[in-house]
């Protein structure tokens, strides 16, 4: 598959996912690629991650699990690429399949639900935000719920949309599937818990690596979006990224979170409670800590501007290569 073909597939996937999302009827009938990948990761975890093994052996087992996961997923993704018809029909088929790797529509819906929930009351806001973040919602006040939703929007814009798009545009559907497998493995086993700290080490480190370009690109889209959106600050976004992004405990999440915080005049991240564990993270941005439902909606507007910029950029690149 040529680079122009990969860009075409990525652009088609973006448009289809933005319009249709992943249909509920299809999910009920066959599931979703992430659920299929998750089942494979769960099986590898059960069979290779032995509690009695020492940490060194569990690291090796985790690396083997990651290699097996990528081999199986890459092979499965190669089948439709090889069987797809030549020309635009094949690109449309692959674009439809690749749309399942993106989460533009569902992310927008879930974050908007938090804003709607907060309007109805704190309990409703907590319930809605618990669907998209891992922290303890009972510990969150109204501002905490709003910040959590905005942070999730920024981070998932990077690893749920920009990253799979980057790898699909660069390496076709196979690249997109391999990224999604890596990211799903990190979300399932890449945690610093007694069971997964050693076994999930390879998945977590590899996920950090493959997300490096997308996190920087996501920050760029948010900075440019802030320049276009009334009431947002591109200069504030730039300042926050340059000052705060590298202070985040994640090598990638700080970039879009700092850009979002600076653009909206907020202070995001900082100390947070996951379960009953306090994570003392750096603060992104130097604005208000007191956020509310209106700030969530401002963040969604910025996100939509960023999505439009992304579609425009890929369209221009594709047209330049097709000339």
C-alpha cells in the first residue's frame, strides 16, 4: 500500500467515523476490534503471567505476550488489505474497517454527557465521569469532575484519535491495528500493580514510544484550534506546553493536557486520587482550578476545531500526493 493510499484510507476512516461512529447494532452483533484484542490480551495474561515467577521472568513473559499480540493482530489486519479490491472500492472498504480504530464521536458523546450530568447535579456528573476516567469519582467535587472530563478529552484526543490516525496514515490499516493493540495492552496490563508491574512493563514502554509523535501533534492541533476559536488563547496554550508538558508523569499525556489547559485558561492535572491512591502529578497550566460544565463545553468546542484542522491537513496532504 502506497503512502497516498494510506492517507486516503485514513481520511475515509475519519469521515465515516465522524458521521456514523461505531453502530450499536454492529457492536451487539459482532463486538468491536478493541474487545477482540482485549480477549486475546486477557488470554495471554492468564496463561503467561504467573504469580509464582520472579519479576525478571515475568518481564520476559510480558515481552513475549506483546510480540505474540502484535504478530496475531498484524496478521489479521493484513488479510483484508491483501483481499481488498484494487482502486477506490478497496480504499473505501478499508476506510470503513479502519474507522473502527477511531473514537471521535464516542469521545465527544461521553464528555458531553459529563457536562449534561453536572447541570443536573453532582451525583449525575460523578456517574458520567466514572465512565471515562479511572479515578475515584466519590472524591471529586464539581470542579474535580469538570477537570477530569477535560483531561480525559485531551488525553483521549491524542491516543484515541490522533495516534491511530497517524499510524494508519503512515502504514495503512495494519499500522492502525498494531497501534490499537499496543494501546489496548497498555490500558489492560500496563499498570504499576503487583500483578502487572513486571508483566506489563514492555507494553507500557512500547505504548509510550509509539504515542510520542501523536501527543506532540495533538498539542499542535489544539494550539492551532485555540487560534481559531473565539475566547481561547493560542499563546496561553503554547506557554503551558513549553513550561508544563514535560513535568507530567506520562511522557505523552502532558502535551495535549497542557495545550488544553493553556488554551482555556485552566489548571489541569495536579494531585488526583485513583481508587484510594493519591497520585501527586504536576499541574498543567496556571489558570483556574475551578472548572464547571461550561468549561467542559468550551473544551469540546476546542476539540471540534482541532478535529476539523486534522481533517483539513490530511485532505491537503492526500491531494498533494495524488497530483
